[in-house]
């Protein structure tokens, strides 16, 4: 047990830092920047039953202290994730990985999770019911407590791995959704996915993104994310994974003080490929500064 | 791919809106023609991807157009300024297919990545023809530099105010063994239709990371989905699928 050790749904993590889905591919792209085994774990690219190209480009826009994306869940589909990506990952990453799953129907979610349940390296299933960039799926399951519970129940039936439901901030009462997931058997809650937003190009007078709207991430959303993590951690008794604009060791500590058991880092990986390495290395010094001996003191449920 | 600190050694205007910036850094490796760098700028979240104009060990030159907030901010950087830069990004042009008489077609701010390519093709002793297209006389740059390499250079302007009137496709030479091109998409489409040989196209797209992580710049090709930042920005003519 080191100072940084934490536990997430019964699985020990060397540290609480987890690159968030969609910002870390299947891990492989980052092996040229650092040894990814230093991470607590990482959440791989959102995987769906069938392969997806995603939305037309432009899919990316700048915004103050952050970015907007409308990638739309580009991924090779669960079959190729299992046959190609996971064998490649095994070569470079020797810890349990978090499998991020999305879908367009309850049956989609269940089928994809059932396939990934058979993969030894998958430690947790993070079920994304909060993608703002796909139509007829994603976020529509995460904005209604009944639908969120239905997905949770269907996934729990097909897997023995811990199920973490990833929630959307684009709701009036985040705790209602979180509680519905917990009541339906969720082993953990992660939040927040991106906040819906848009930009207009002054020269063309048209939306920058071809999808018109996208999801805002980056430091701009950190206070919103922190508030929702705080509310959720007080409303449920399962572990909460905090994310949204985290880009420093201090942000990680703040998220854990709000009640997070572990912390995901998203957009920061895109502008600084070494972001997670830097954060992990800076954590002990930041803890010293604030008189924290061990992260386990910070009180997030594990 | 590397993340490194580079120092601005020069930053000057070539036209009203096009600038040339020289950067230096001890550990900087020579970049391949057609590759790009991704520059972090104070106060902006996303880096700005800019193609390499010229490069050798320890130094790098880029030519960029002040279009938006990021590139406008770059114009104010003075010699001595230190920048956080991701270098060695993208696949770059493949010189092996050039043949004896390669043709280089550049449009506007798509001209810069062709310079290092022309330089290396000339070093290999190939007869290089270059057609540079601009809207109007005031926007022309690079003619002298390509000529100094010993290339056969033609300049076109859409309004006829300098060189040959028309577009690059109005000035294609009779004979060429292969072509390389970079420019705005309407020009690339015209080049695709007007050329008789195989060739390579360099594309641009809004990027999140520039190194293959975010899937922000994906495109469809005949050989599958590709990331402009990683499997691109250079695609072969035969694999291109035009959107819409």
C-alpha cells in the first residue's frame, strides 16, 4: 500500500489517475510518450456493438479554457476491439483496464457488455449513458432515471464484473439518475460526461461543428463537474469516479475531497500527452502541501 | 513524435497575412517533408497544427497564415520566445514514388509543405516542376525560394494580376512522372480530376490532439478510416474518397 493507493469497486489501483474514455484510444497511442503501466488504469475508447465512423468533420472546436467535440463514438466495434485491440493492449498494459461501452438500445448495451465480460483484462465496465453526440442513443438513456435503470439492470444481468454507470451532466437533477442506477444494481457511478455546447465561425456565420452541437470538456467544466461529483457522492453509497476538466494534481485532490474514489483525466491528455504522468508525479508533493498523508484519508467511498 | 521546447529565432511577414517563423532547439530532429508540428499557445486550450516548411537538425521553419485567434496570436511572437511544440507528427510525403520528373502543386497556404519536399527531390537529382497558385499578386510568396532550389516554377493567380491567369490546374506541364499537392480542398478536387498520373495529397482538418488519440480528424478512405494526423496528412490519390 503506497500513499497513492486507492480501491475502486474492490480492485486496487496504484493511484487514482485514470485517463478518460475517448482521450486515450486503446492505450497504444500513448506508449510512445510514457510507460502507461504507471496509470491507475485507463478507460478505453467507447465501444459499440457495431463499428462506427462517427460524425462528419469538423468534429473539434476550441472554446475558452476547453474544447468541444462531436466525434460521435468512432470505434471498430466490439468484435474487433476483442480480436485486435485487446491483444495489442495486453502487450503494453499489464493491469485491469476499464472497458467503456455505449449503445443505441438496451439490447445493444447488454450484448456489448456480455462480449466484454469474457475478457480477462477487463476489470470494470464503464457504461456510457451520456454521449451527447449520437442520435437515438447515448445521452437519451442518461437523462431519464427509468431508462438509466433499465440499462443498468440489463448490463448487470450479463456480467459479473463491476458496472460503473457514466452519467451526463445535461440533466436537472444528477442525483435522481445516480440513485436510479444504484437501485438497479450499479457498482459505481462515474461523472461527468461532456456538457452540451456549440460555437459559430464568425467568418462563415455557421456552426464550427458539422454536427452543430458537441460536448464541452476541459478546465472550463471543472467547477460544474466538481459540484455534481459532490452531490452524487452524498446521494449514493457506491463509489463515485470524478471527472471533468481535471488537469493537475490539485484538481485530483479536490475531486477526492468532493467524494471521488478515483479520478478520470480527459481533455488534458489531448493537449499534453504527458498529462497523466505529470499529475501522478506531482501528487505526492501536492499532498505534502495540503497535509495529506494518504489519499485514503480523503473519504471517498471505494 | 516528441514534446519539446523550441525558441523563436525569427518571425516575419511574407505578405499581408502570411508569416514565416524560424524555431530552434538543441534536441530537435530533422522533420520529414509533409509532416507538421503542433504548437501550444498561451491562453488557448488546443494546440495549433502547422505544416513544416523547412527543417534540419536543430532548426525548423514554418509558414502560416493569420486566420483565427491562434495564428493571429502567433504573429506577435518575438525572437527569444519559447514555445511548447509537439514535433514529428504525421506521415509526410513518400519521395520513393516521385520518378524523374515530379510535379508539385501548391495553393495559397498549402505551398509551404512542398518546399522541403522540393529541396529533397532536388538533392536526389530529380527535375522538379512547381506550380504555385494564389488569388492575387499581393498573396504570392515562395517563387524565389523554389527557383533557388533549381525547380521549374510557374505562378498562377486567379485574377491574372501576376504570372499565369487561372488556377494551378490551368498550368499543368505536358510531362510529369508523379505529383505531390497541398492546398484548399476545392483545388485538391480539381487536381484530382486534372492529373494523369498517380500522386499524393496533403489534407488539413481541425484536430484535437495531433497524435492519434482523439479521433477528431478522421476521414473515410478506400482503404478504411484514417486519422489525418496519424495515417495522414498525406494520402495517395488511389485511396481518396471525397466527402459528399
